[in-house]
C-alpha cells in the first residue's frame, strides 16, 4: 500500500514538474514578441525625439542624407501597393474559391486545391525574380510611354496580388465548405438554382471567413519585402496624379531592406521607427479583420450587426438608400481616373459614364435572362477565374524551369562561385541553406511542439493562456523583415557579433515558431477524447497519456507542420539579409559564428550583377526545387498518416 502511495506521489510530482516546464516553454512566445517590440522601440527613440512622430509621418520628403525624414511617401506607397494588390487578387481569388467549393467535382477539387496551395510554397524571392524578369518587361513593352522602365506601382501590385491569391483562395474555400449542407438543401428545396443558392445563401453565410481571407491577403501584401524591392522602382515619390499606377514608388519594407545595414545614427533610428509604423498598420489590419468577422457573424445570426443595432430606423433606411448611389459614384471616379491616364478628361468622363450606365442596367438585363442561363454564365466566369489562377502558376514555374535547366550541371551544383557569380557553382549557397534549415529546426521544433502540446492539453482558459495566444497571433502576423531588424539590433548592435549562422537560425526559428505551435495544437486537439479517457482509465497520468498516446496519434499532422515551416524558412530572404547572409563566399564554413551564403539571398545578390541571367535562373530553379520538394514530402507524410488514422 505504501509503495502504491509513493508511486502516486511521484507521478503527481513528475506531472507538476512537466506542467510547469511546458508553461515556461509556452511563455517563450510572450518573451519573443516582447523582445522584438522592445528592441525596435529602443532603436527608434532617437528618431522619435529628434524628428517627432507627426513630422515623421506627415513629412513629404525622404532624403536622409540631407536630413529630411518625411515618411509619408513611403507609407502611402505601402497603402497604394496593397490596394492595387487587393483589386487584382480579391475578385480572382474569391471567384476561384467559389469554383472550388461549389462548382468543381470532388475529383477536380482534389487536383486543383493542392495546385493553388503550391502558390504558398513558392519563396517570395522567386516571386520577385519572376516579377523582375517577366512582369516588369511586359509592362514596359505594353506601356512604353507610361512606364519607361517597367518598374512601377502596377508591377508591384500585380505581383503582390499573385502572392496573396493562395491565402484568399484557400481560406475562402474553407469558409464556404464549412457552411452546413442543410443550408444548400433548404435553398434548393425552395426552388433556387445552384448559382442562386451560392450567391444568396453560401456566400452570405461564409462572409466572415471570406472577409478574414481578404484581410489575411492584405496583411501578406503589406508585409512583403523582397518582391516589392525588385519590381516597384524604389523611388520615394508621391505619384502624380495620385492614381498613376505607372509611377515608381517605395514601400516601408523595401526601404528597410535597401537601407538597414548600411547606415547609422539618426538615419538608422528613423528606419526602426518605420518598422514600428509597419507593425502598427498590421495590428490595425488585424483588429479591423476581427471586427468585421464579429459584425458579419452577428449580422448573419441576428439580422443586424453590432453598429446597426444601435442606429435608429430612419438612419438605417438612409444608409440602405445611399449604398447604391455611393458605390456607383465611387466606380465612376475610379474609372474616370484610370481612363485619364490614357486619354483627355472629356473622353475619360464619357468612358466612366458608359461604364456606370452598363453597371446600372445589368440588374434589368439579368432579369430578362432565364435563371439556368444565368447559372451557366456565372459558372463559366468562375471556371475562367480558376483557369487564370492555374495559368499564372504554370507560367511562373514553366518560365523558371525552361530557362533554369540549361544552367544546371554537376559543376554548377558542386563548385564555388567565380567572377562575381557569373561563373562557377552554388555549392556554398546550397550548404548554407541546409545549415540554416538544420539550425532552425533544432531551435524551433522543441519550443514550437512543446508549446502546442501545452496549449492543447494543459492550458486553462485564463489570462496567461490568452496572453500566450495573442503573442502567437502577433508573431504570426509580424513581417519577416521585422524579424531581420530584431536580429540586426540584437546580434549586430548590442552583442556586436555581426552576421553569423547562429543569428540567422535564431531569427528564422522565431519566424516559423507560430506556425509550428498552431499546427501542433490543432493536430493534438483533433485526437478523439475517447483515447484520453481510455488511457486515464488504465491508470496513466496526464503526461503519460500525452506522451505515449496523444502525441503518437497526432504525429502525422505535427510532422507535416514542421516540414512546411522549414520549407518556408528555406526560402526566406529578408530575415537573414541583415544577420547571417553575404552575397559571395568562395569556401564553406561550419562555424556557428561565421557568415554564410544562402540560395535566397544569393538570388537577390545576382539580380544586381550584370550578365548573370542564366545563373540567376539556375539558382531560382534549385531553390524552387528544394522548397517544393519539402512541400511534396509534407503532402506524402500527411497522406501516409491519414491512411493510418482509425477515427
């Protein structure tokens, strides 16, 4: 009896130690986000005191070497590229999601859904390279008088729109698929066609999820760095006129990428203040997204949103009556502004009037078309959107593959670079990329997996848990360039160790940590409660059940999340450009405190080396193959474990 009591006491002590250990690991996320904000704020204090927040934000000239630190053109450039990206991506992404969710057969969807998800696996530097080699020349050849060099706000918005597509398509599709089947069946039973059901039932029911998809795409566009650096022109100008999409502009992220690491003093502090502005913009975007989602959910459930609830009926009527005229007026202004770039004001006005007339008469024209014919037209339009999305992916991969294959050879893969990268091979860059992946995994995996297990199995619904979850959400929404700035402030400024492999691994580990935590938590939660109860009934402690039953059952999802996260780390450029990577190294180092070459940064370096086009394509192809191979392995692991699952 005493032995049994002693065993139970020891189990309770072990369980307590393990729980507190997991709690400490989970607190790491809070500490990381606190450190990032603290370091960036401390570095920006000199600019806050010397320039002033309002003068910094409202100033119209960014000429640091002349003492002018007006960030308004840069902030405006960030907003304009994001708006342009959403105008491109939202209609295309949502209509493609409607095709996947409501029109495509299950077999077609199982083929096209992974194809769309491949977009998310392509590194941003590869997108930027594609934009530089394909989109910029296309704009130059199409509009030689309006965009003399091709680098422009339009090029940046198109590229960011392409990059936002996988998020919008995937999240919107999941939102529409989550609408109960009974909603569709009830609508059809009332005589509605398939398209009428989609338009009037499914989309309104999924609108909060679709809104979240758009906001997530907006966050991706705001925080993107390398793609914008390579196609926007990087001129801190205010477009003239404001809607001139062919002007060169500069964003916050591209300014940070171009100037951090080369300056000191007040100039460097002003760049950190720009990073604070960027984080504030993303925080505002996330808060707006949450507000829209809550309001939309409430409106769908109760018939009125949070704001509408407190409005008088006469005000609601005025708002409802004004919606259509306001939308038509906005459309008129936008069309007229865009047309004015190509012709004079009179013709632009006539074009705008013609467009508004067409939009106004569309409902009357639509009513004269049979419902089944309207459905055919709508389905054809949704299918065309899906074809366009697949065509973009095909063109991107085909361009890099066809032009990259001639560069591949045994010498290219096993030699060191020569002649500034125009000749030789890329072995140091391949080895450096592998070193970063291994180092990142050693740091991120224990922290991420243990935190995910804690949140799924041990965390209570209290203030600490809410703080941890909020910190993870903030980390997940933090742009990669901000992680690079944090690493620069910590390792280069404060510790003075310069660019090192260990610095790059730590920064990348922080970057992918929230993804590993989330995938681990969701996978562990998905394990049936019956397994926990059966294990407890056999006398196992909470920790023994978790370690020996729950984690093995959830291993497929955990491994998949880990591989996908490391694939993202392998393709990142912005976080390592200040803390780890250099353009050229003629030898391989295995020291944690030495600089490295890495494929993403080497590709960026080569874009500024003349006469290196073939090598650029070769590097892009190798990087693309590595990252997409990791995504393919993750897919196979997920498929393998899904066959073994018995619940």
